[in-house]
């Protein structure tokens, strides 16, 4: 097919009256076919030019490259063979640098990607006494080509950088950087979307190791940093989340490149998330309005529905069925936090009865909160907040009260779904819509698209269909509601959940 496309291009170029409007689309077609085959178009077109019309520089470099006595037919035959020639392949490993980044440990292996704390690993690769770690000798050879990072300076300030080694497997070298960046972006983007932590920034240095040999390196521009001082708290939060999601991310990366629909949805959700991000809260860095968040999330939802093979509205309705339990969970968290605001913080025994920090992240035990509800309610400082908190905490042990709350949240879901649809239609068609209306549905929209994205990621990482995940979610929800209707309290249900988490 490439040869046929090439011959069509030659015919157009050799016409008595060549037409550039015919030639350019044929060049674009052949270019796309070369890219699809993993062939670098620039290099291949350059070699074709050398065969058809060798430059003086080409002949001076290699006088025998193109025999001077060749006829046009011979040159074209040689060009056909060159177009047919497959790209050279080898075992490709990409090395990339990211700034404003931190890891939960010095070396973190996540499927085919290995992350390195640059400050620790580079110093151990350059000067003795060395401490061994995976791929240290390879990093030593790679970092020699980075004239900035490859010189050890014991007095240098910390860079707060992460180096990523991406094993791309056996493949052509063309497009290695784009593929490696896409894999790391899928990890960074997912953690950022789920936590709101600041994203890593691409730094300039990158390198390709092919069949064990350092073949290509560059110092291209990286991302522009959105803050001047390192956000240490945000970087620590990102590192903690990376550790939490490590197993899931390894399964995700090991499955190969993300499907197009999921990758585009992740990009859209990430762009929408900048409004609620920590960076925007600290530095006002968002480049979009709140109204645009809804448009981006709706577009992402359509992509994710396409990945599942469902229409957008029916899929959203299935996801919305979990809204009541999620809202109930959020309200309980609000109640506990309101009460804890009246105690002595981390030094109070009541605080440690309810709050724990597995993997460094804050976790609330609602079952324990119910057991010590009298103390929590007594500590709640606000009169109106105390009344609401008392009702919520009491519902943990009262099935009827919990069911009434879930019914109210289910009604809320119906209202929000209809309002979200109207806001979406108004925004898409340029009709006026009040900012307050948009703000009132943003939490619901974020929940729907976030759940859909999680379903797609789990589907890829675990090798299960989204339909199977939806069926399991429906089963858990029905089991919880059936247990409540039989008279069991939500606290009893949660305390006996198999995985120790609320159903």
C-alpha cells in the first residue's frame, strides 16, 4: 500500500502540468502511512530525494550511493524498494525527566515504568560509595549525556525531579518519546484527577536506549512551571496517592497504550480539573471558566460511554444510582469533621479514635464515630451544625432514618441530572445559563464523569468489562439497601463488610 501511494505521488509529480492541489494530499497520505508503520517520514523522504535527485553533498559523502548511469526507471525502482523497506526495530527504553515531582520511595516500579528520585539516584549513579538499585548502570550511561544533571555537585539545592524509565518493548525507534510521555502522562493524569494534587512538569532532558545502546538524547523544552516555589505539601500528597494506586497503575500500564476514547477522556477531565486543583486554589492558575468545566466533563462522559459501548444518557443514569450512598457518605464525613473541629486536634484521644492515616492519608471510621457519638456531638461548636451532625450520626445506628436520607438523596439525584442536562444544552447551544445553576450541578457532574473514568481504568487494569463492573456495583448497592430494609443498621452493615469498607 505504501508503494502504491508513492507511485500515485510520482505520477502526479511527473504530469505534464503538475497540480500542487493533487500532490500535497498524496504527500500527506504517504506521510501518514509511514508514521503508521513506525517509519520516520523526514528521514525516509530525505533518502528518497537522494535516490531521485542526489544533492552535491550526498554525492560528496558517498559517491557510490546512486550510480550516475541509472535511468529514471532504475531510480524509481530503487525508490519503490526504499518505500517498501520496514523500519529498523529494537528493544527501546525511554528515559524522561519530570520536575515538581516526588516519590513515596527512592525507586518505584509500576509495571513497565520505573520512577527514580533524581536527587538520590543520580548522586548514587555518579560517585562512590554507590548504593545499588534497579537499572543503576543504565542510568549512569544515560545521565552522562545530560551536561546539567550529569555533573555531581554536593552543594546543589534539591531539584525535586523524578526520572522515568519506560520500557517500550521491541519496536521502531520513531515516536519513542511521544509514546513514553503518553504512558507517564496516563499515570500522572489519573493521580492528579483523583486527588487534585499538582501535576508533574516535563523537564527538558530525554534519552532513548535501543538494544542497550544510548542512541538518541535531547534537551527539548519542558512544560512551563505554574508556580515559583515548590509545593511540598502537594507533592507529598501526590506521592502518597501514587503509592496507594500503585497496583492498579501497574496493571494499567502493563496493558499497553490507553484506548483512544479513554486517553482523550482523561485529558478532558484533567483540563476540567484545573478549576478545582490545588494549584488554582494557591495561585489562581486556571485558564477556563466554571461553565467550561461542564462542557469538558460532558465531552469526556461521551468518550467514556463510547468506550463502554453504551449511549451517554443511559450510562449516566446507571452511574447516578450510586449517588445516594455517596452523598450519605459525604454528609457523614461532614458531620464528623464538624465535631472534630471542636476537639484539641491530633493531641486529643477522641481524635485518634475516629481518625487514622493509612498510607499517610486521612481516614474516618464512621462505625467508631457512632460508638462515640455522644462525645463528638458534645464537642461540636456550632448550634445548627450540632443538630445536623446529631441526626447524621444517629442514622448510622437507625435503619429507618438512613433509608429516609437515602431516599432524599435519590430525589436530589433526579433533580440534578435534569438540571445538568439543561445546563449542558444551554452551554453547547450558546443560550444563557446562570452561573449559580452551573455551580449547583458541578459536584454531580464531577461524580458522574469521575465514576465513569474509574470504571474504564479498572476495566483496563483488571481485564474486566465495564458491564461486569456495573453489575458488581449494582449488586453491592442492592445488598446494602436490602439489608437496611430488613432492619439492619448501616453501622452493622459497614462493620461486617468483607473488605472493611462501606458498601
